[in-house]
């Protein structure tokens, strides 16, 4: 029994059909618990007031925006090296989810920034990096849409994802160099002493778990859709051929 | 060097169209591929030329041995006939283009811009390119399109000379060139059935 | 390889080759900016380095689809792929030809256009130096974008969407050199980073472009 068996489309659909309801359930539970806990049962911050509560959406979505790209990168590498169709389709499925996560992170950041920094938008390195990440998502999705042949599209987008990752990292450093920012340092870190207090930390963890599960559920669902669309095309092509 | 194709399967748009194709083209011989439209002659030739990786089967004796000529001639409209030929000659590390001009009766047109040539003249120039490659195996896709009878005769003569010098040719064409050395391979029997291996097989 | 370079240069100069189009575009962008932001000299001279960089970048972008699309349409790419040239060599030569016909003229025109924007005197040399270092990266990255979209009809807009995010680091460091030069600050750090990006891109990206082009030729 190896992991690669799930690269078979049929097997993938059968397995994900079984686990998807559970993932959905846990995702919804985690999100409801985390958000309700975070919004209604945590104290206001002494400086930021109630606006601080936006971190329960902002931080998890920002995290997922980056992790979605990482997942696409891994899936692209798997496609290039092992040529498993499911892998390429999973990368394709993750892109719009990642793009929306990026948008949510940007939008919640703007809502928070307006009262706190007095501006909706600043060319802060983190904000700028996310905007650039969003552009990468757009380009990646547009390339998938533009190419008719499925395998060609998978090949080209995989290479774009690899090259894009390198340039995304380059851009991150370039942007840091270009402007010192307003954005505070990482809210969460495992090694730093100074961290947010546990009152905020636990509901945030639950929210992050909820977002991760939501992401997995959406990617599974969208991958299933892609596989079924692909199968439909293959069946139609075979019919046309006979 | 014998161009040898073994058990080759080719796909187009994710569909297997030909399978189990095997043939040899030894030096001095020509092989003419026949078959109805859409049977996969162009795809097969592109596979042999290495433009398309073969999913199944092997092609040997093609790498760095073939001169490929497809549906388009790869001519630059803003370069003259000699400039076009010289360019391809130098890409292949040769310099003498006079025999190619002579063989395809292009001497009168040598300073004309390729963009001002007629379709048949362009085709002749495209075929003349084969002679400046110095490659022994010609892989030709419908070489006689837009050629008149006289030009077809020129082309047949050029192929004959090429074969006489120990070269070989693999071409898809419907015109009988009157080449004694040519064998004919009908691709229809190799047509892939609906149960054959598909690229999208995993999805079915 | 040399033959291919010479052919591309010759084609660019002949009528219909598009040589000078990028240059004209650069000129027009530079002329339009004062209409957009107002004729005030102090403002113009402050934003001049950035405008010159943006203008050069856009002019570069405009001519990218010519790098490979023409050879694709007339079948030359198929023939080149079966010729004894490595694909990596072909895309490198294409990028060099693009730089000579587009990037280099832009570098040479930038100081002249700087006059129109009241570019501060100390900035002239840094604008030119940063463009000399940066435009090769623009050509090489652009060749990658052109290779990605070569098989597509109307791929131009898509190519812009793909290429522009990749241009970000080059633009940031290039414009930073020019801006710091204009303000009389030390330019060493961004200059080295810009050169690093250019060299890294020239060394590595042709492999990606060649891989992409092979896929597109299938």
C-alpha cells in the first residue's frame, strides 16, 4: 500500500468521497467554535479595542494563502517527476482557493488597517507581497484556462509554478528592501518569547485548524470536479473516435 | 544508419490514433506513408522527428540524422531566397547552397524576397532547405503540396539524387513520384482501436 | 547559434521587423506622463527615474510576443527544434536578439528622455547603469513568458499577466538604483542585487524556457 495509489483518479474519488463528509463536519465545527469563541468570548485588546478580533479571520487566511501556493508547488513537482494526473489537477483545484484566501487576507487587513493605521492600504512589505502573490495566482489560473490540451496545460503551469515560486521569494526580499513596513511582526511563532497571550491564542488555533480543514475540503471537492470533467472529456473523445 | 521504428504508438489530443507501427528505412531507400486524412501521418512524422515524445515504442537512428520538413516551410518573408538558404545551411554547419538552388530551379529567384514568391516557389525553397542540412534522413510531410508537375519532377529528381548518395527518405504523400526505390506503407491497418491504450486511460 | 542571432537582427531591422517600435513607445510613455501628473519640474524630476524604468519595462513587454510567435507561425521553430542547436541555446539567442533590438536602444534613449523629465544630473549615469544591468533580465524573463504563451492565439494579454509579476524584483532594484543615484545616496546594495538577479536569471531561466518551448512544440 503506497501513497501513490491515491494518484489513481478513481481511487482518489472513492477515498475522498468517504472522508469528505468528516472533513466538512470538522471544518464547520472548528470554524464555528473558533470564530464564536474569538468574537464573543475574548476580551478586547487594551490598545486595539475590538478590532483585534479580525485576526481570527486574517491570520488563518493569510497562512492558507501561502500554504496553498506551497501545496501547488509540491503538487506541480509531483506532476513533473511522477506524472500523476491527480496531482496536476489538485494543483489546479487549489489555485482559486488560495487566491480567495489571499483576497480575504488583504481585505480583512484593509478593514483593520483603516481604524488602526488610518489607511486602507499602505505599501508595506507584507501587504505588497500579498498583492504580488495574488497576481501570481491570477497568472497561474489564467494559464490553466488558456490552454486547451490538458497535459500541456499541466506541464506549463507546473513549470510556471516552480519559476513563480522562486520569483515570489525574490519579490518578498525585494519588497522588504524597498520599503520598511508598518505591519507588526509575526503574530505566531514557536520560538519567540513574546507571543500573544493564551486568551487570544487558543481560539486562534481553533480557527486556523478550521481554515486548514476548509481548505482541504475545498481542494478535495474541486479536484473531484476536475477529475470528473476530465473523465467526461475522455469519454466523449472515445465516443467520437469510434 | 538505418532509421528504424519499432512498435510505435502515437497520440493526438490524448487519443491514441496509431499503434504497433514498425518499419525500417535503410540508406538508399524511401518509404512513402499512405492513409486517409486524420489517420496520423503528420503525428507519426513528428514523433519520428523527435518533436513529439513517443509514449510507446522506439525510434532509432533519427537523432541528429534527420532533416524535417513540415506543413510550413519556415521561410522568412523579409529575407531573400539566398539569405533564407544560407541561414539554414549555417545552422547545420554547411555553407554551399549552389546545388540546392540548382536542384530546385531557384537560381532566377535568388535575390527575390521570400515573401514575394508564389506558394509553389516557396515550397520549392522549403524543399531546397533539405539539401543544405547535410542530414542523411529526410522526413517529409506532404512535400508536394502546391507544386506543379514540373516542380514535382524536380523534387523526385532531388530525392533520387539524395537516395543515390546513400541518403534515405520517409514521406507522407499521395502523389506517385515514380521512384523505383520507394516502398509504400499504408497506415490504415495500424489505426488504434477504441480499446487501445489511451493517454487518458486512468480517467476511464 | 551565431547564424540565428544574425538572422534575428537582420529581420528586426528589415521593414516590418518592428525595430524601433519599442523605442517609439518609450518616447510616448515619457511624453504622456507630464500630461498626467502636471508639468511641475520639481515633481517630474523626483519621479523621473521611476518613470524611465516603468517606460523601459513596458516598452520591453510590448515587443515580447515577437520573440517567438513569428517563428512559431511560419514553422521555423519546428525546424530549429530538429536542427543541431540545443533548445536552451535557441531561447538564449532569442533573448539576446531581443535585448540588442529592444533593451539596448532603450538604454541609449533613456538619458535623452531624461531631459524631458528634468532628471537630476547625478541620476543620469545611474539610470543608464541600472538599465544596462536590468534590461537583460527583462529580455530573458520575457522570453520565458513568450515561450509559455507561444502556441496561443491572442496570447499577448495573458503573457503580460504572467510576465509582469516576474518583473517585480528587477524593477524594484533597478528603480532603486536610479532613485538613490538621483538623491546622491550610495547605490552599492541595490546595484549588486540587481546584477545578481540579472546573472541568476540569465544562467537559470533559459532551461525553464527551453522546457516550456519543447512542451509547446509537441
